């Protein structure tokens, strides 16, 4: 089994289909990163996108959101959506082999829906039925082993897709190690 940690940054929360930034990192079922198994890409907005229109009309809320993510200056070097889609498909295909791919992360159900609407070639790869929410892992660890989610502290406030993926992977690894250390499981 392969976990596909996925995150996106969208133009607005009300219009989540306009993806600005996407990150995918692949790990084994033991949460070990797969060498060369990650990708983070900024997407080149199409001329009619909300982002381009916001820049021209100076939509202050959207400009503020993009300034926080520091993505505004990267659009000119962005990659067209079809190329991003192909890069993600190629990455997953080259690294997963015959293993099932399970999307995982915080809010991954919504993320998979956004990604597969915008990049339909990912539908046969990222099955929403295989998705696992990081919140479910927290709840299961809490219920079965008394894990307290407040034990994991991070002072970072990730705003970009790969920062979010990296933070989520670190938290899942922390939970796994906490369970192993406190309950002699999986050693």
C-alpha cells in the first residue's frame, strides 16, 4: 500500500476548483517517504481565471490571501494545468507499481474531489473510497490507545501545499511513534 499525501491551495474557499498550488508526497504504509516520490507545483492561471481577474480589479481579499501564501509572484513561472496533471499521474504511476494508492491528509476527501474535478486523469488513481482523513487517525489513536491530540504541538502555520503535506506527514509519524512507544505495537 502507498499513501499519497495531498494538499492544494485554491484561489478562494468559495471557488475551490481553481487550484493555484498542489503538492503530492508518497510514502509507504509505514510512513517512510518514497525516494523521488514528491512533487510541488504552482499552476499557471488561465486568462479568464479569478486570480487574473482579481489582479486586474484588485480584489483585496483574494490579493491578501495570495500574498500570505507568497504565490502571487510565482504565477508567471507556473505550469499549465494539463502539464501538472500529467506530472502527478506520472509520479504516482512510476512510484506505486502494483500497490494500491490511498490518498491521506487533513481534509483529503474534499481535496480529492477538487483535484479529480480539475484533473480528471487522476480519477482512476485517487479513489475517494480509499481516502483516509488524518482526523480519523487522531480519533482512532485517541479512542483505542488514549492518545491526546494536544500532545502534538507545532508552531508552524503552513500556508503552501507542500508545507501542509510535510506537516501532516510529521504529525502522522508522531502519532505512530507515540503509539509504538506507549503500547508496544508494531515493533
